[in-house]
C-alpha cells in the first residue's frame, strides 16, 4: 500500500506537530483538521501541509474531510472531562473513533493509525480515561481486514513542549523547600516524542503493524517521585519531595477535581493506580537524561534572567 495523502486529527498538538514534521520530510501530503485555523499557524510553514477548518465531531463534515485520503491519523484525546461521570471521555475516546471509522469506510480509506494509551482496557481499567481509550481502540480493531488499523499505547511522552516535565518544573519553581506529591510510587517509562512520531510514520506502509496494538516506552522505568526529583535536580533546585499518604492523595484529588482546569482529578488518581510501563525496556529509544536537561535548562535560565531583571529594576 502506497500512502501519499494523510489526514490528521489532533495535528496541532505536541505529538501531532512532530509527526507532521516527519511526514513532510518524506514529501507526504498532510491535511490537518482543526476547529480553529489560527491554532495551526506553526504548521503552515511546513511544505505540503493543508489546514482545514471543520468540526471533527460532525459526521457529515468528517465524511467530506476524508475525501481522497490514503490514511488517517487520530491523535485526539483528553486527560480530564468537564463532568465527572465519564461522558466527556466517551465522547472523545469512543464516539470520535466510531465516526472516524464510518468516514474512513465511506471514503474507502484503508489505513488508520490511532493514539491510545498504556493500560487502555474497556473492561477492567480503573479510570474513565483508560476504559474509554480501550473502548475506542476495540471498536477500531473490530474492523480488521476491511481497514488496516494500528494503535499506539505510549507511557508519558516527553520533549521540549511536553506537559509533564515542564509542568512539574513550573510547580517546583513556585514551591518552597518541600514539595508534597500524590501517587509518588506510580511507575512510568517516559518515551521521547520524536521516537513516538517515528513509530507512527514508519508504521504507515508497514504491513507487519496491521492490526497490532503497540506499547511505546522509553529505555528506563522511574517512579513519579524519582521523575520529580530529577526535574528539581536539572533545575538546580533544592526541594524535598514528600510522599503523600494515599488517603491524603485521594482527598487532594477530590478537592482539586472542582478547581478550574482540574489540575488533578479523581480520574487522574484512578489512572495512576496502574503503572505506565512496558514488560520489556526498549533500548532503541531515547532516555530522558539525553534530552530533558537541554530544554529544562534553557527554561530555567530564562526564569533566572527574568528574576534578575526584576531585581535590577527595583
């Protein structure tokens, strides 16, 4: 199967930007579907990229947008919903893949690459996030043979614009000497965004990946506490990371669930009950030690410079 034209949902985000950049380097034609074109300005400088404003949750609009596509890449996902009962997760993680499958069938698209998550399981996962990820994944793979589907299930993804190390770096900058941490023993195998993007791009025309659900992990495993301590070390901050007892972590989740933006929710807490690691380490992937100091170090330098300017003005 030769694939030249790829339609991408969620292309303006962190992972999507890296996938699209790699696709463009191979001279592929890329269509990016988005509700707001101004969010994709950084993609317009890339060759062979067309940005299409549309409502991806509207089946009719999706049917039109998929016309003449050779493949579809779905990267759309949420970590929290507006409500508390799982409907928001299901709308994004199950209903959207269902519509993507319908539009692909309507337009004779034969290839779908889908972003899922480690521990996605429609039946036994502890959180709405992981259960609905599993439901969407299962629905797509039920059509194996008619449409060739590959799902990717990463651990946390890191890179210069990530929402993990950068978020904790910001929190650590604001904290005093002690940093209380919920779910500190949860385990992760952070995977580099360029490695994730390469797996997507390489799989497009690789028949051996048809029907597979591929776990993506980095070369090492860490507890959440170790990752936060590493972040503090890279930033040169002397912070004592304090493990919160489980009952306090649950209370914190129930409290922050009602804060604007849900900085931490009950569903996040439930997801962290399962370690986000792979059975076997992938030694061909990039370690956090070879990448994170570069972008966190620059961010820390900018913060220090801004602080020095403010002091000088006084």
